[in-house]
């Protein structure tokens, strides 16, 4: 009986230790993922600012050659911005909300989630703690803001394509 009791106590001690280690690893993974997400958001914001500066220069130019060059630069910047927003397996973007557009998916519909991200910075789908829900809401808000900025850039670009240069 003593041996059985001792085995149970040792087993529980080992299990408790591994649970704490798993919790520490999960917390460290979540913190690293949030830092990566913040860095990606900063990069996307800087890119949005660059695109707006390009659009401002485009609106001011009267030279057709310069206008064409700026239009091409802005177009390339928009494409790069879409890549940044989508993110990668190692760097989270807003891809989980945009869907898998480059493989025939549609915007804002499933299928675009990168492997491993859900458990890292979105948290488990079953985790409805106030901390996780607040983090999800903050991330979704910033992604939607970025998506709105990108749509504005696309609309401005389309308008500039249809508008003759200022004289």
C-alpha cells in the first residue's frame, strides 16, 4: 500500500511539473507571437504611409511620364502591401481574415489561416477567457483598419487611372 501511495504521489508531482513547463512554454510562445504580430503591424503601417506619400506625389504631378512612373510604383506598392497583409507561416499578418486569395479563395472567408498561428496568437478556439477575447478583438480591429486603408488606396489608384493629369 505504501508503495502504491508513493507511486501516486511521485506520478502527480511529475505530472504537475510537466504541466507548469507546458504552461510556461505556451506563455512564452504567445508572447513571442504577439511581438511578431506587433512588428508586422508596424511594418504594414509604414508601408501604408509610403503608399499614401506616393499617391500624394501622383496627385501633384502634371508630367505624364512622371505620372505613369508613379502609377507603376504605387501599383507595385499595393501588391507588396497585399503580401504584407496576408503574412506568412512565420510572420502573422491579417491573412486569417482575408482568406487564401492568391490560391483562388475569397476575401474575408475561411481557408487562409496559417498552420500553427491559431494556437499561438489567436489562442485556442475553445479559449473564451476575457484576455484572449480582448487580444482577438484588438488584432481584428487593427487588421480591419489596415484592410480599409488598402481599399482606400485601391480606390484612389483607380480614380487616378481614370482622371487626366492636372494642368
